[in-house]
C-alpha cells in the first residue's frame, strides 16, 4: 500500500501513485507540436529538459476548459525514467487508501485500461490511474 496524489478534472477525482511523481509545477506556457496526437498539449522546458505535456481531459475525452489559477502540471516518470507532464485542473491532496477495489468489468470502453482500481476518501470514490496505460509507454504518447 502506498500514498497517492489526488488530482481533479471537472468534478472527478483521480489518484496518481506518489512514487511516480517527480514534481508538481504551476501552469506555464506550453509550446505546441505540429501533428502531435490530440491529447498532447505540447512541450515545456523544465530546467533545460524538454518535457512533453499530456492533457488528461483530452486523453479521457472530457470537454476542455480554460486554465485557472489552480491548474497544474504533474511531472511523472515513465517506467523508462523519462519525464512527462500531466496537465490537470487542480491538485487536491495526498491520500492513503486502506482498500483499493478492482474496477468493474465493462465500464470503460477504450479507456478501461487507464484505471488500476478504485479508492475511497470519506464517501467519495477516486479512480486510481494506471500510468503505463495513460502514457502508452510501448508506442509513444
């Protein structure tokens, strides 16, 4: 069992394993990349390292919204050790889930592999993200 960072998109909450997170930064200008996949917002220069930024709203087929003061880029590490930014509406808290429930069969369509389980904070369910599926480490972003 480990700790997670809970992030928000719209009114939904998602959790990322804290061990995969390198840092959390405030929203900053993203340079668009021509012909990139729709969910790739572009790249940022993070202290001399070019880091791709994935918009989780686009990845999950949610409607886009404008940036806010709470918007953040969560820098995670791929299994290969490469940094990738995940653009989220907000970072909410650190959480520990005493129990992680499996995701129900047949709920996600093409997005079903993006979840590794369901946690619970008070009475609210939190979807735990499966980073390798989201980052699609086998075939690029």
